[in-house]
């Protein structure tokens, strides 16, 4: 928190020499054009890992999020934002939140807590934006940098960044991340990392995204993604992405720089045919056999729940890596809402050990389904029912079935 306050205190230097739109007679209008937005999200979650010696977890929680933004000191383009986020379990603790000590139940990572989710100053001049402080940061599809918005205590980042879109169809971002908080608790962790991101929209059918994420004392990730939408009778969308990970060039304290040598690619094709949704996806996070000197490709700041199955078996990449071949099918229409089913087949990039000592690449499979729709008669209120069933593989650590389910309401104002 001390570092967060120091960064916020430094931001007024950005507006030195700028005129304030208030006369001596009127005084200075500290805040103007104040806007308030918020969210209330109650949810029931069920989690059961078969035959693991503990009871199934049942969590009743509610996220409350309130954000206030306003113009500051009458300076054009200067705004201040403050947000608070809290999670309440109403005293019902029949689940392991990782913070409540209830280890006789399966994990549901939604601890009861409250935190300062936003505390930032922003200054916009033309097509350049400067930012300092705490906020939610989601880059691209959140495969590498995300807020984990699915969890009730969403992650916030402490950053100083500059963004620019002066060149037509080109957006640039350079950010220094000195901490983050959320998901499992409220403690800010030092990270001293750098995020570089660029996107150029060549045409509707093609956008090119390049990035470099230098995570202190973890690894450097460099990648390129091609995305686009094509009208060919059906509405098609695609993604082709490749990335590599190398040794960290930044270091926090005396932690020492770990070795990294890994690669990633993602191929995705989706279609919308009069509301019928279909798609195929193949994603690879490389692994190691333990003797090749490589590491498994990892994404420690991703919104991991979006990828590799909703049972969250692969939030951390297996030592042998991960190959996820999946297909999806659904339907979406106004009034009906959206229903989607996804089937995943998981294998390791490198063979891994089984409990009997043999080697295999079988990491199991998973079936997921979700239905979401606006609640009739209630503006800005959505309902969701969601299910995930992970079917075990043969690799040690992946030999137990997992069942999860959710019922959720989400009201935003």
C-alpha cells in the first residue's frame, strides 16, 4: 500500500504547468462529473474431487464492487478513480477458501475479504493516456495478463503505464507493474515487471498483436498473434498465436533468475451460423521431460479459468506441458440468451509418470456447459448456470475425477 500511495502522489507531476479551469472567485472544483458504477454478484458454487479424502465444498458468496470516477481539479483530461471490492460468505464456511482453514472440504478460492480494488490517477492528452495506481488490467484475450474476473475477489494491478493510439489502427502500451492483489487475498505482492503490447488492425479480417511480458524473477514471454473476422456466409473468427519464454531479464531482490526455455501456440477457428455457434481449438504449452534442460510454459498472471477447462485442473501447467484439443457447440439469440458446451481432450507435451511408475501422456478429458441470459423484467441483471466435469487421466496428480457447478446472478449499475 505504501508503494501504491507513493505512485499516486507522483502523478500530479504529469500535470505541472497545466491550467486549472477555475477562477480565484469560484475556487477550485476538486471533483466534477462524478460517475458511480457497481456490481453485486451472488453465487453458489459446488466442488467435488472424487475419493480425495475430504468433503465436497459448497460456497455461498457475494461480490460487491463499487467504483467512483471523477474529473480532478478542473484539469481537462485528468481523472481520479477509487474502487472498493468485497466478498461475503455470510458465515457459511463449508469450503476451503485457502484462507479460512477449512481443509476438510474441497477448495473454492473465494475467501471472505475486502480490498481497495482501484486507486488511480489518469491523464489523457489527445490520443495519449497516462496512468498511475491500482486498477484492473486485461490485455488481449487474458491468456497472459488478466484479472481472473471469474473469481469473486478479482485481481487488481499496481501499475504506471502509457498508452498511445496516435497512428491510425495502431495501439501501443508500455506498463511497469510493481504489485498486484486479489483472488486469494488482499496482500500486495511485489513484482517489478514490464508489459509491452502493440496491436495493429490491418483490416477487419486481420489484426496483428505483438507483446513482450517481462515478469520479474519468473521469465520473459514474447509472442505474436493474428486474429480476424471473415464473413463467408457464416461469420467466421480465427486466432493463430505463437510465443516463447526465455530467462528473466528483470529480478526482484535477491531471488535469483530462474532458467526458462519454452514455447506456446494456439490455433482457433469459430463460426456463427444464424446463432449456431461452433468452434475448434488446439492449444499447446510446451513441457519438459526433466533431462532436456527446458521448463514448462507457464502463464502465472493469466485469467486461467478461461482456458483448458472450467474445472481448473490446469491453472498451473503440468511439468510435461499441456496439449488441449477441444471443440465447442452452442446457440445464441436475443431473448434466448446463450448456451455453450465444450469438450476437451488433454495430453502432455512430454510423457509423465503414472502412480505405477510407467510413462504416459494421458491427462484426462473434460466436458463443460454453460447457460447465461438476462433475467426478464430486471434491467442489467443476468443469470448463469454452469457445469464442469473433469474425467481423470493416468498421470500422477491427474487421476481423480472433478465435478463443479455454479448458479449465479450478476447485477451491474
